[in-house]
C-alpha cells in the first residue's frame, strides 16, 4: 500500500513539473512578483493557479467574482496577459484605478490566450479583473507588465515644526524631468517646478503623523512611481523665543534705521516691528536690520521688536523710544545790528540746534558763518538795507528772523568811555566801563604810584610809553579788563580810551589800590593756648549767666524753708 501511495505522489510531482514546461510558461510580471498583494473572492476555487505563471492550470471563478491587487506605490502599465475559458458569453472585464479610487482604464479582453499591448497607463494603484457570465469561468493565467518608471527624487529630508513640515529633496538629472507633485495622505497638495528642491506644507496639526508621496514628473506625461515617506509634526510649543540682542538706532530727520542680533532659538522665525502700537514691518530671518522711512522731523516714536518662532509664539518685545532730528526749530533770538561806515555789524544769540547761520541782505543770501556775528561790508553810506538771519544744521535751514533795517553812516572818532569802575584783590585790579558807540576796541593805560615806568607792575607787556610814565597795558573789544601782578596794598592810576579806524578817544581815569594781605604770625603752641583760654573764658561766662538766672529761685527756696521749719541762722 505504501509503495502505491509513493508512486502516485511521484507521478503527481512529475505532472506538476510538466505543467511548467516552456510552452505553458508566462513571463513574470507585477502580479507574480507580488503574490501577497493579490486578493480573490472567497468563492474562487484554486485561486493560486491564476497567478502561477503556468497557463496549463486554472482557477475557477463563479459569475461576477473578481481578482484584485493593490500596490504600495503607483506603477505604469503597458501590457497584460490573460488566458481563460468558459461557456459561450463569458466575458472578462479589466479595470485600473489611481490612488484616489478613480477608474483610469477599462477593457473587455477577447477570450483566448495571449499578450495584449495597451497605451501606457500611468499611476495605477489598483487592478481588478472580473467575469460576467451565467456560469463559472476558468482563469488559466493573468499577468500585467509595468513600464520601467523614470527616476524618483532622492535624499528626501523633512524638518518638522508644530504646524508645518519643511520638505527638501534632490531632483533627478534626467533631461526630461519637469517637476514634482507632492501628496499628503494621498491628496495632491502641490506641484513644484524643477528649479525648486523644497516645499513647506503648512496648516498642520501638532503631534500628528502624515503620509507623503513625491512623484517626479517628466515631459510627455510620464511619471515616476513616487517615493512614500512618513513624518510627524512636533508637539505644541507654547514657549516664546528669546528677545533680539544689541538693538541699535541710527536717527535721521525723516527715518530711523535699526540693527540687531537675532536670538539663537532653533525655531526662531521672524521679528515683528511695531511703531506706536501698530505693526509696520516683519523681518524674516536672517534679516537683522530695518529702516522706517517717511517719519516726521522732531517727532518722538516708540518702537517694539517682538521675536516670533515657527509655531507663532511671540516674545514680550524689546522697546526703544527715539526722537527724529530735523531742521532748527524757531527763529534766532536777539538779532540786532549796528551801522558802521560802509558796513553793518550783525549779532544774535546762539541757537541750540544750529551748526551755522545764513545771512540775508535784501532777501538774498550773502554769506554764512558758524559764529554769532557777521559783518556785511561794501555798503553805501546813507542807503538803507534789510538784513535777516536763519539757523542751519545738517538737516536743513530753519526759519528766518524778521528783517531789520540798517543804514551805514560815516562814523566819528568814538567818545570817551564813561562809568569807569574798579574792583581789586590783593594782587590784581579789574576795570569795567560802559560800551561806547562806534568803538572797535578799548585801550587800557596805567601810571604807577612811584612814577617810574615798570616798577608798579611785573611781567606786563608795554605796547607804548608816554613821557609822563603812562603805559599801555592792554587792549580789548570787551568792556572790562583785569591787570595782575601787583603787591598787596599797591595803588595805581588807570586810564581807558575808545578806539576805531578814525582815531582814539579821550581817556577816562580812575585810581585803584589792591587789598592788603592779612598775616598770622603765631606758632602752633601759641595758637593752642589761645584756644584753651577762649574756652575757659566762654565757660565762665556760661556759669555766670546760669547763676544770674537761677539765683532768685534759690534764695526764694531758702526763705520758704526758714519760714516753714523755723530754721534760724
């Protein structure tokens, strides 16, 4: 009995081997290469025979039953093989579907056996074969063949954030490559041109895994199979980034420029800039500067710089208040003029915002100066002129003063100075006097009490000497002058005259004496003894005052005691 069973088993093996003989073999295709992806209706008998690459065997399909295969990545199909037999009217229907479930190909093959070429069908994700008949159909073999797909993108890198995913890749070098399509969870979200190699997918949910597929596109409608990958967004981050550092301001009249250093947070994204509570700009990293234009001069603005990360967290901000510069505000004060022969001398108070001044004559600018005075020359005596002055700085010119009218005149020799006064220390004497009209300067003379030239003043510069001992000791444009180098208690006679180009006035005179020096000719011991004596005298005085104050009260007390106790003395 055992020998008979073995013989039957041997014959069976021999038969199976013959079933795979060359005339019945079918080329390996997508289905036979992926048998684990194929599913059959439960009523199909011997389903494996339909995909065993041997057209001599068969599987039995009841009416409307089907074979299906689902691919992990889409493929392109240009050929299939089918062999089946059945009763008259048996028909096979072949369907191709894309990843969204949309039917993209349908064909009703003729009965019989053979390879059938078709126009390339791209992006096939599912195949279904089914039979329509009132009876069972024997499927001897079914196979599909994929076109060798063009290259996919490579080196895919994902950078996850809380609400977005940054994806980068390397494009194929094929000359027909034209771009990529990106799918998220099997839904196309973007088409990217071949010049780009990255894409940011936004609007995502934190801490969520997403399925992505990148399909390379080629001229002529060909596509790659696509690369599938998974990426998870980060957990929700509610910590704001650090503030910007080293904020600097460069202030002008109509603009302010800011520079800073960005924080080191890995998720730092941008700086939002506010002026007086309103957002005016966004500086996306790596930007580290911003200029706010069209500002008003001499206006104070408050700016706040907020750091923002990729998850939208905002820092409290760095605040800075600046006031724009500008042209000098207000007019020059104290503007006045004095007519001279063929000229006028103008003067004014310094303007705090001015670096120089423009001078106008009869409405025309005639000069500029950094000082607070100006001489307009080359004028005609007896002719009236109008003058004004304006403050100027690097930002522009301020408002002019009102015009003043001045008429140059022929000037006389100045009159003698009046109100001559003197004040002294123990080594110097200061003279002062009232201003004299038309005086260009004032000369100061000195005559010593001894009458000998140079004996009263040491180290003086003598510009001129007269026969009577009169010495010129100085000249000034002001109305005061100090002479030094005297001995304490020394007396001298001084004279002052006014001078201009027409000559020198008469001299006003005054006698002045330096104060005497107080000397203390006492030793340290004597000084200490004097202090002690002073303290003793002062103490005795205090004691005497106390006795005078309290003596009546003491006497009254003893009288009362005698009266009450009968004490006799």
